[in-house]
């Protein structure tokens, strides 16, 4: 279990002889601070172009693969929930950021020269401590990591870090997302989540649409599809077993749902990904 790790991306590239890694997932957070790169970064089966002054945030459980066409410049940083807890960073702080999405679209955060310079300064401080034997090394890393994440969130500014006075809409969205993560394998109806949060289905649908640009139903369906893709890629479970795992009472219902949202049958998706 990696509590905290940090490497230069160019060192990883040399170590791998320029070969791309295979799609994989971790049970810890990953942050890529990219000064310059060419190629692509595939996260949860969505591809993003690598360029300069980019940041990627990969949450635990997300599938990702980096395919570089030349030696990059930047840093790869990994840290676990345990590292955060042990160094006085509340898990609620991470969930309040608009940086780590547990699934679906995870585009890079793009920065300008001034913004990237500030992030690079924090990153260099983290790297200095990470490669030192300084006293209270982990606490120092934690402090600079928190500053780095705050700065990234400010650049993102879609959902700034919440103060003690949380707006009801943001609070509702967090509750909804937490409920979906906890129950999506069994509960597919928007009304179920509205009941959990103690609001009407209409209120939930309207708030989710306003805040994240898709309906509650679309959000739930996206979560199911992402999990289905992960199970198809990483496990030897049959389509029937995956269907039951994800709350479908008949294999045909799962196959029809998957094909409707991806234009591929589950078997065709598995075949395509295993070839690539």
C-alpha cells in the first residue's frame, strides 16, 4: 500500500524504455503535473491528449493508461487516504474539491503560464521533502500538497472549496453522489435517491441538472456503465454475472442497457479493449 510516492515522469519513461503501461487502477489518488508531454492519457476508457501545463487527477478505482510518444517532463504523485488522515488533511477536504471525479469524464485541468508556475513551485517543494530525510517530512509534504490542491481547485473554480456555510445545492449534490456510490448496484431509480435525501424527485432532478449539467437519471446510468466497463475489462465474470452484480434481473436487460449507452454489446466492448 503506497501512502505517498512521487517520481519524475521522465524517469518513469526511461525505466519503461518508452513503452506505455497497460490499463490499470489503484486504490489511491494520483496527480500528474505535466510541464510538457505528447501522446494520450486514457481514463475510464475516455482518451485525452497530453500537452503542456496540464494536471490530471485520478481517483481511487479509476482505470487509466498513459501512452507517450516522446519523453515527458513533469511529476507523478500518489497518496492514500491513510496518508491524508495521518497528516491532518480531512477526507472531507478532498471530497469538497472539484478535482477528483470517481468515474466518467476526467479531462485535464489546463493552466496558463503564471498559474502553472505557482503549482510547479508547490510541486518542487513536495519533491524536495519527498526525497529528503527532513524531520516531520510527511507533515511538510501534506502541507504543500494541500496548498497545491487548493490552488488547482481555485483555477478550476467551478465548485470552489466550500466554507462552513455550505449552500444547500452543493450539499444536496454531495449527498446524491455519495448515495449513488453506495447504492447504484441495486438501485437505478431517481426516486430512490430522492427519498434517501428526503426531497422530491423533481427537486433532485432540477438541482442535479443545474449543478452538473446532466439529469440525476443520466448520472446514475453513467455510474452503472463505468462500473460495467471496469468489470468487463478487469474480471472474468460473464455478462450474465455482471448484469446481476449491477442490479439487472435478466442478462438481456443488461446487454440492451449497455448497448444503448455505448453502441456496443458487452462482449464486443470486451473484445475491443482486450485487443487494444
